[in-house]
C-alpha cells in the first residue's frame, strides 16, 4: 500500500523525486502508478507523426536545455504530454544550418566587403544527412543500450531521447558558431593576430567534448548503465557517427549534387 500511495502522490518510491511520466527523472525507476497503455514499439513512430503534437514554447524548452540539459531531457523524454520534440528538432536543425551556411557568411560579407560565401544548398545537404543519419544510428544504439542497460525502455522513448539529444547538440552548435563569429570580428578589428583555423579547431573540440559528456550522463541515467558502459557506448556512438555514418552520407550527397539540385528546384 505504501508504494502505491507514494506513486499516486507523485513521488518516486526509490529516490523521492517528483514523478513526471512513466519513469523517474532522478533515478530512472519506472513509476508504479497506473497509466493508460500507449503504443511504444517501432510501429508507433508513424502514428506519432500523424497525430498533432501538443505545442510547448520552444524558447522555454531551449532555455531549460541550456540551464539544465540533463535534467531537462530526462523530464521531457518521460513526459507523455510533451510531444513537440520533432518540431523542436526541425526548428533547431534549421536554425543552426541556416545560421552557419547562410546568415553569418552574408553578415561577414556585408561587414568586410568580402565575397558572399553563403551556400543554401549546404543547408539542404546537411539536413538530409542529419535525418538519414539518425534513422541509421538510432535502432543500432537502442539495441546496444537495451542489452547493456538495467532499465527497460521502449523504442519510442529512446527515439524521443535521441531527437531531443540532437536538438541540444544543435543548440551547442549555434553557441559555437556565434562564439567563433565574435572572435572573427574581434580579430579583424585587432588586425588579424589570431590563427582562426586553430580557433575553430579549439571550439570544435570543446563542443564535441560537451556533447560526449552530455550523452554519457543522459544514457547512464536513462538506461541505468554503469559509468564504464555509458562511457564506452558514448564513444562507440561518436566514432560511428562522426567518423563513419555522417561523413559517408555527406560525401555521397555532395557527389550526387543533391543539395544543389533541390535548391534549384525549389528556387
């Protein structure tokens, strides 16, 4: 009776954290409270796209991610009422790629009277790479983590986690782009005293390190993994994504001129 009462009161019976959704955001333990069963297998992905998502303020979600990334992603992943993760991902990816490949190059060109290096076709190419890469990597990651983890999770819950993870990574990418652009402007005013190539490499390494830490922490708590297993899984995901899948897809699409073709068709 004690466990049932605590679950109904909205608190985890294991760590005391307030419950939001079927799993505790603090320790990951499943809630003992009864909930209406929902389709959580791979086939549920289609119905998720077909059903209209409940709109949640994107700015509020983005600010929450930047303030408390791990806590936010676990809370939103386990919240069945939050279904705006796909629209949030689309907005984040579109904003990052448009900023990097179109807006900042044009601003730089206008400020320094330099040739316009904006490339809208790169936006389309990288968007395709992002979504196809996720479609390839997510099932692989799910079955590996399910085999190694101690907390049972459904495919749909992990898809939601991955979608929100990529969204957070794009937010970091936006911050990195603004930081680099600010350094470029400051360096131009100072008379070009910095090696901007090294600056970009340093920012990229810092960004990748932040992503690795974030993925390790979220996967450890989401799946109930040990530190060793969570770190190993994260490194394996990073190698497959950054060394094999995404570079391979990018090279393939660039050789086929997919981005430029779609850009010309859409005007």
